C-alpha cells in the first residue's frame, strides 16, 4: 500500500486503475473471509481504507479541475 504522499504523485488514470484493481482484491478477500478460507481482518480493513484514500484523491482532483484551481 502506498502512502498518501505517494498517491498524490499518481495521475488520474493511474488512480482509477488502482481503484479497480484494489476493489477486485477487496472483493476476493471478502469472499474468502465469508467462506472461511482466510481470516485476514486487518488486511481487509487496510485495503478498504486504501481504496478510500484513492477515491478521496480522485474526487479532490476532479473537483479542483472543475473549479479551475
């Protein structure tokens, strides 16, 4: 997982790509958890928070572009 300062460097397309990849990873981890294949509660929480950081940065950039900053 990248730090927030490293996320800021990424382009908008890279952020979108990372969101899609991490969402798939998150869904797989949740599926594995439901069927007791793995019990990585901490990794699931970290991944969910990382996706939120990516989405936050993406929305921030989109809003900045709309307002002309």
